[in-house]
């Protein structure tokens, strides 16, 4: 898992990541707003949202090579805020869980990972946290 400190406050980080996902030809398939879910049960949680996103063509090609890759797709990125209001971006490179699957469509995995890295580095300081 990789985590980077963001150059932006949480709301701006959220806007930028959404824009970058779409600009890179991917779809946002789901947003899980953990802080809103916690609020709904009367609890407090720092701002945090998980995006599930991807390029349907890439995901399909990866899964055509090995259906079990669907356990790890679409890609995920977690945006979160610590108690000091610092924002962070966390993700797990697709190659880590997919390396255990044979025939997973390596060229598509590399392509998807490169786009995710570009998004993360555009919104972060570039220094791992």
C-alpha cells in the first residue's frame, strides 16, 4: 500500500481527483463516503472517501485473461484527512494483488497503474507518508 500527503485540502483534493479520473478516460463506478456513513450511525470519522474507478475496456481485458482479477478491480483510491486536517491519498498498486494470478493481462495492468500514479503525483507532494 502506498500513501502520499496531498498538496490540497480535502475538498479540493476530492474535486481534483474526480476531475483527473474522468479526464484520463475512466469512469467513477462508486464513491464510498466513510465519514458520512459514520455520521449516519451517530459517530464521527475524519473526512474519508473511497473511489472505485477504472477504464471499462482495460478492466474487461484484464478479466478476460483471469476472471479472479475481478476481486481487485476496479481500481481504488482512498482520500482521507488526519486529525490535523492534513489530506492524504492511499492506494494499492494493481500489480501487487494481481501478480499472484497467472495470465492477468500485464500490459493492461501496467497501463492502469501508470494512470493512477499520474493522478496521485498530480495531487500529492510526491513524498511517501
